[in-house]
């Protein structure tokens, strides 16, 4: 199962949503096949190993296990890196749920391996899908063009912010495609680059420069 990233400033809201998801899997807070790490937990490399060990065991009663980390922003960078493979390839029928205030509290490599569920507001996710639908043809054309043509397109483009969110949505969608446009390792990296680029944009870095950077990082599709 895809790992979930629940985003909300209130850890109680994250816990409530996690419990709803667990009920669908037949699990409760006291179930032996659930590892629940609350907001008070210190999340270092030991806890990352504990999660991996827990998921390596066979379920006691349920179809699969689940791990819930209510305050994943408490993970150290080392712990996050240790969990990457588990997040990308969780055991069959296992569910991993991470909760954070904001996705920029985790490494882009972690965020790119999770399905984002914004509990605070679904507006951005909805907008991203709308932007992708609106710009899909332009993205296909842009990514099949050489760097010079890409830069000319960006220079003339007025809706640069929409394109940035469209690119993130495009590469996130590619993660679920049976035949992605690029090898999955490259898709991962490009998605991480887009997530990082969105953070730069929120820090008022020049948007055209951000998009030009992404275009330099993205290989010409079809080549």
C-alpha cells in the first residue's frame, strides 16, 4: 500500500483521521498489528529501526500491519533516510501513516514517496489537479523540447506558478503509471526537485529561475 502523509497543524486531527483509516483495515489503537507512535515520541534512528522490525514480522490477527507516526516532523534526518526504502516499498498489505504540520518539515525524498492528504485544506491539491489538466498539453510539448525552446517558452509564459504546481502534479501522477515517461528513479528525483522548488517559491525565489532550473534537470522526453 502507498504510504500516507496526513497534513494538519493539530495532531489531534491527524490522530482522528488515522483512526478512521485504520478502522477500514480492521485495526484499532490497541490492536497487536498496529504500531502507534504518539506526538511525545522521540523519533531517532532507533525508532526507524523499530518500525522496520515491526513490519518485518507476520501479522498476528489482521490481514496486514499498520504503523502510525502522529508527529513525523520529530524524525531526525538520519531516521528519515533510514525509512526511505520502507516507505517506497512497504510490505504487502502494510499501511504506513505519517502525520505532520506541513510537508516542508520532512525531507523531499520522504514526501515524494508518500501520498499527501491535506486535512487542513484540500484547495491546493484540487488546484494542482486543475492546473495539470489545464497545462497537460503544454507540459507534454515542453518536456519533449530542447532546453533552448523550453527557456523561450518560460520567458513568454504568464502563468508560471500554475506551471510549477502542474509539474509537481505531473511527476506525482507518473509515480503511479504502469509505464512512466522515465525510469522510476528519475521520476522520484524530479518529483523531489519539484517539491523543493515549491518551497523556494514560497520563500520568494524568482519563479522563472526556479522553472529554468527544473528544465535543466529534466531530460528531454522521447530522447
